[in-house]
């Protein structure tokens, strides 16, 4: 990457990678004067921005300071009528809700949510899944069409990068997602790396700052138990890192990927420690039950927002949909691998409710985590509750689906026919409990107003009598 202070600025509100430039919509502000690079003594590039009402807080990688910057023409920097904004709504394809007013010049993580980014991801996933057979022939002088699996996908990405600057500037998240999917699809590091480690083809693992390598490693460690985490990291060191010595920065990038995976695994576990301490404090108050209820609600709201950020950044919802399309195109039996491939949030996070910390309050709010990542996908939230990997038992399942009914009621207070349709996807007993929970929420949130008097029962079918009797 060339470091300079003059580029054609896209309509973004982020910093420009590897440049001390702040991109605000269609404006480009040179801020290299804040802390010149030759004075930073090891500190790296600008990569931290927080937007205020009239200012920006700016910091960077390994920076020991933060700057507050104001601009005289601040309001005009966010003029939604700026010429470079692409105001055309994309109404084609399966992601029209995600790709609206898209910026056709978007790069990096934002590129994944454009039409071109989605199409590129689809092509690479089809390459990745083209065959589960390993291809061990060197690919240095061959086109990607002669290859299969991870080699084919990475070779194709390399060719696309050569001919397309937008894909070149977006290759890291593309390759990162390929690594994650490869680990899930092939079921192991060995399968995902496809025999490239320790061979002349290992240079593919260095592509895009080793993003594919990082994706595989982090998902392997996310699957490890805490007790085995250090041993799992050691296994990666022996099987992978030590065999990348002939790849530029290979061992360093491999160890960097281990850092990705370890912090992600502990982040998943860290929730339990936070809950344990919070619950202990709640139980020392005069209203422990009410305190714990608020604790669980906040816990799943925050964890859901964190997961939503990860999903948004990595576009894992789009990747999963394109993955399903690729599997269908290739005739792969999806039922054989659906237990391995899923985006966050992971149903296993509900196992914290089974850890002896609590029961009802934990399960009643658990689905909030899913709905923050997948807004208004209530049927998906029910599947989240019933996923076998959640392992929450029948009582936990019952409370979890009641939580879905409650949340559905909260977001559809004028139309309970929506709630009825959602609850009807369950068996008769669970469906009734789901709808009863929705009615209970309505009564408590409206100071005991009758659903009948509010007109909520008028458009109901299966649960009309239940509604009228409340």
C-alpha cells in the first residue's frame, strides 16, 4: 500500500486503510499533521474513530494518545445529497434489505454488503466447495479452473485481486470468511488447509495478510474447550506455525491468528464470569429477584449487540446465505453439514443458563440475543431455542419460546396476528405457552388493559378464544 495524502475519496465515514486520512461521506480530511509518522516511534497507522455531534475523537494502532478534532464545515461533511452517494436502491437478488443505497465504491468490510461483494463471495464459495478432494499439484503456472477446494478459491481470489483494485482493497474480509467457512465445511484444520502447509503452495496462506489462515485458526480455537485451549494452540504451533518458516512472516501471522482465536474463545467464556459476579451482587441486594431479571435482560442485549457487530462486520449472514446457495448448486447434502455451519449467535451461548447460575430469567431473555442479530426473525429465534446444540432441556426450551412470544408481542403491539403466526410454528402445547406469554406481556405493559378491548383478538384464528378469555 502506498502511504500518501492525496486520494480520490469515497463516501465513507471511516479512516482510509494505511493512510492518515479521515473519510467523511464525500470529504477527505488530511490529519497526518496531528502526529507525524516520523515521530511515532513504533506506533502504527490511524485506525480508531468515534464520531461526536460536532467533533471526531481519533486514535490509532499502538497509539498512546487520543485527539479531539473539530472541522469548521462539519455539517456539510454529512450532506446526504453529496454527489458521490449512490442513491439507487438495489431491488434484485436475495439481499435487497441489506443492500440499499449501496456505495458502489465501498471497500474492505463494507464491500461485502454490496452487490459486487456478494457476487464475489458467491464465486469464491463455489470454488471452495467445488470438491472435498485434496488437490496437491502445484498451482503456480495453472489457472484456478484446473484446481479444486481451497486452492481453487484462493487462486481465483489472487487473480481477481490482480485485475480489480476494489477487490484488492477488500481481499482481507473475503479471505477471512473463506477460512472460517473452510474450517466449518471440511471439519478440521487439515481439511481446510488442504495439504498446503509445508509445501510450496503455502504461499496461498499468506494471501491478504494471511486472512484465510486466521479464519481457519480462530474457528478451530473457538471449538476448543477452555481446558484444552493452550494445548490446542500448541497443536497449531507444531502443525502449522513451525512449517511456515519459508513463507514471508508465516510464523508471525500464524501466531497472530492464534491470538484471534484465543480472545474469541475467552470472550465467549467471559460472559459467565461477568454473570457470576453480577449475580452475587444482586443476591446481596434487598430485591434479588428483580435485580437478576434486569441483569439477564441487559446481558443478552449486550451480547446480542456484540454478535450483531461481528455479523455486520464479517457479513456472516450474507456469507451463510451464499454458502447455502453454493451447496445447492453443487448438489451437496446440506443436512450432513448443517450442524457444523452456522453464523453467530451460536445457540451454545444459551448453555450459560444451564450452568447453575439461574433458570427462568436467563431463558426468557436468551432469544433477545438472536433477534438483535436477526431483527424480527421470530421463527428463526424459535429455531435458535430448539437447536439441539443449545442443550437447554425441555424446561429451558419452554421458557425460551415464551421469551420469543414476549419479544414478538413487544414489537407488534397493534397486530397480534403476527404473534399467532409465529407461535403456530410450534407444537400445540408450546404454541399456547408462546401466545400466552405474549398476552401476559401486553397486560403488564399496558397497566392491565384487556387485549379484547384493544382489538387484538379480532384478527386471530387459532388463539382467538384464548385472547378473549384474558
